[in-house]
């Protein structure tokens, strides 16, 4: 009996270790694209990925319950509190849903309650990774995922694919837009912002010449497929990322980064911009893309300026947001129901059979508000602001140069994805990578625990 208790205690200890959370994150990152490859080889699409995140959700919740029960004297951080609040408000939203059947039984690109458990747990698992080598390995896994996704996306520009795209198939296939292993070009474009920020960040900051050159090639291929996805939301993400890099360079200069290192990064940034310019020229002149989207943007702005068709602005997003605002009235505390955005159309007085509806808000922040309510939105935005502030503070004040650049790469990924999320949807095969990024920015050695000031004051005495 004593032996069984000892083994059980050892198992639970391993389940809450930093190494377990590392493998937990890596497994999800790699299994999502790999499972999609096997799905498509067997004439299926987008079947395994939601289930993998669901499994990660249940496992993650169990692991953290064990963690907090087993280590009762551990320090607590704001990320722990936000994890708990995200968890609670998601459950309340699901239980108070105006359409419980769709909330709990939806499929396709619907997000289940268990998927949200997976997102939140992946974030908290990221905060547990404090070992620098493990953090570097996770960035390497991001590069591996970029290679997998970009390989299939490049082939798609040539008309070579395992299975045709599941959503908006005729349009995407006809125009040879990239969708990688995500099943929609918009999803792939948003994901590519995160992946491009990672690989180009490695190119900018790494000191290893082989890694640097490989990262440069991979980042430009990723940027090429991003443009070939023809989604303007990705342009927003890339602009935000480049702006972040420019501000970062200014901060480096002000904070007195070694002149040689600063000039090296500045030269690489110039080379990156030159490569991106060449890719843009190739995509326009050879592939015949982008110009159509520029014309579409001009037409939408023209129509909106004379108020003739404001609903069409941003490819119909104004229409989606307008119904969301109308539908959330009376449900603003906890939303209309977890990931049940389509209900705002069905419950509208102006609804008629056959009118266009949408299951996503096409703005992740707005989607949280409409489906999960104001409390969840405040919690989510608090997490976003806290991530940015914590990441920036540790980039500026970190004495470990290598750790500083790891944080810089992660922050670039964070800001790029957060910007494109203003026009994109949270989907189960993409957003886990962002939650991992958030957690990695909030590694607990970068945070200050509750009672930090009191401890510091006591130590001073």
C-alpha cells in the first residue's frame, strides 16, 4: 500500500513538472498539422484537430487541479487568477447559453467548452516553462510548424494539394489561395502572421549563422504564402509586427545595446525588408495577386464614405458586427452563449429565411464580448495588456541577453497576431498557438507574484 502511494505521488509530481508542461505544449503544436495530414490522406478534413485540443483541455485542467492542490504553499501570480476567471466565465456563458444545443454540440469550426479549457491550459502551461533551453526548443517547434504549413501552402499555389479546401472551396481553389493545413485562406493568413514573426524574429536576433540563414529563407517563404492567401487582415498583422520591430530598434538604441549587435540587427532588418519587397513584387507581377484586394478596399471605402453600403465594409464585417451589437442587448453580462454568435442573427426581428448569417464575429475581441459577455472580455483584455506590459518590461530589464531576445521574438509574435485578430476569427486549429505564445511571454520568472512588494519590503528590513 505504501509503495502504491509512493508511486502515485511520484506520478502526480511528474504530471505537474516543468518538463511535463513542455511536452504537453510540444505535443499539441506538432499533432495539429500532422493529424490534419493524415485526415486528408484518408479523405477527411478538419476532424482530428478539435478533438486533440479537447483532449488537451481535459488533461490540462486535471494537471492544474493537481498542481494547485499538491503545491499549496506555492506563489500565485496574476496569470493564475486570470486563468481561473477565464475558466469560470466560459462555463457560465455555456450554461446560460440561449441555444445550449449549438453551444455543446456544434461541430465544423465551432469551439467547444473543452476547447477553451485547452486554450487556457496551454497558456498557463506556457507560464510554467522557465528553463531557457526549453523555451528555445518551443521556438524551434514553431519553426518546424512553419515549415510543415508553408510546404503545403507553397504547393497549393501550384495547384497541388492533398484535399481541396473545406470552406469556400470553389473561390479559394479557383484563385489558388493558400490555406495550408487550416481549411480556409483567412485562417491560414492570420496564422502566417504568427509564424512569419517567429521565423523572421529568429533571423533578426540569432547569432548562429546557419540558423539565421535558414530562418531567413523560411520567413520569406512564409511571407509569400501569407500574401498568396489574399487576406487583408494579414496585412494589418504584418504592419503591426514591423511597427513593433521599428519601435524595438529605437528602444535598443536608447537603452544602449552594444553598437556591434545593434548594427547587425539593423542590417538584418534592412535585408528582411528588401526580401519582403522582392516577394511583394513577385506576387503582384508574376502571380497577379494583391492588386484585386487593393481595388476592393478602395471600392469599400468609397461606398462607406457616402453611406450607401457601410455593411459591405471590410468584406461584410460591419454587417456581422452590427447584428452582434443588436443581439447582445439583454445578454451583455455573460453573452448570448459560448461561441454561439450565429444566434444573434436568428433572434433578430429582421431575420428572414435565407439571409446571410455568420458563426464567428470576425473580430476575436468582439466575439468574446457577444458570446461570453463583458466580464469575459474584460478578463481577456486584461490578459492581453498584462502580457504586453510584462513582456516589454522583461525585454528592457533582462540582463540575460539570450533570454532577452527570446522574449523579443515572442512579443513580436504576440503583437502581430493580436492586431490581425481585430478582423479574424478564433478557430480551434490556429488559436492554440497564440495562447501558447501568451503563456511563454508570461513565464513566471518574468512575472511578479502576489505579495511581491511585501516580500521585497521585508527583505529590505
